């Protein structure tokens, strides 16, 4: 899967993060819910009953641990860990 590209004015640096137990390299210090989901799930499941949860720890913000919802973002650092789970509420 390709690395997430940085926005034009973002602070550019390589960050090594872990997404669902797999190391990934990204080039921006903030990731959105949608970007993390794309890093974790290929293809991204969809449908009226699909629920995706994203949790994180060791982030570069306070609180350093938490969850992301659609449209939210998190400041990362080397070693930030994400767990992404997709469930079907059937």
C-alpha cells in the first residue's frame, strides 16, 4: 500500500508507526481517521451495517491514547500504534 502523502504545508518527516501490528511509514505529523483506515484495510469495507473503530496509543498529543471518529485527526510520533477493526452490525 502506498504511503500517505503530506499536505503541501505540513511538517515533512518520516514517521514509523504501527497499524494493526504492521509497521508503516508516513510523511506527515497528523493523520485523519480516514487515512488510518486506508492504511489498515485494503479494500476498505463499506455498507450500511459496517462499523469501523480506530484506537491509538503513544500519540504526540494529550491524551496520548484514545479513539478516532470519522473526520477526526491525531498528532503522531515515531512509535504511535493504531488498531483498526471493521465489524458488520448484521
